[in-house]
């Protein structure tokens, strides 16, 4: 009877060991991250991503690309202002228009790449959750009888 109680307790204990996966949704102010219906802050998601080396690589790459997108967006805003000023002063608008279109295209490409790396980081983290268990219960039989053994 004692063996059944210990085995049952081990099964209950190991079934509750799995960490929760992270899900992301597009929100009004950007991407929102959730872990088991609980919204995560950017600080929490950064800490979680540092727990997995592969996920952290993608996450850091995404953060750098988002900063580059911000820089290109600032240049895009400047070229839009340049376009408006030239339009109001009846100056040629070809150069500001090309700059505006070019920085908009480059910013979009970098933003898409940053989003893709963010998704890869989350998928890499979620994939690693299944591999984290350091032991498994396996059925075994020997001269002492039939039962479950912990395999490390």
C-alpha cells in the first residue's frame, strides 16, 4: 500500500512540473505576452527569455532590430517633414519622396524581421519546455516485482 501511495504522489508531482507556454497577441500598443492567462510585463518576458540560450539569441536579435526600426522610423518622419516643407515652398519633392518611400520600405522589412525573430524566440522557449524534465517514470520489472522506476 505504501508503494502505491508513493507512486501516486510521484505521478501527481511530475504531472505538475511542466512550465506554462508563452502566447503572444497583437495589442493596441504592441505585442502582449501571456503565460497561463496571466499577462506578462516586458521585464518578465525578458527574464523568461534569458532562461533558454536559443530563445535568448532570437530575442536579443529581435530587440536590436526593433531599435533599428525605431531609428529608420525617425528618419522616415524627418523625410516626411522634408516632403511637406518642400511641397509648401514649391520646391522639388522628388528627393524627399524617394527618401520617404525608401525609409518606409526599409523600416517595414526590419520590423518584419524583428517580429519573425520574436516569434522564433517564443517558439524556441515553448519547445524547450518539453525537454526540461530531468527524470521520467518508466515501467520496470525485476526480481522484486513490477513497478515504476525513476529514470534520470
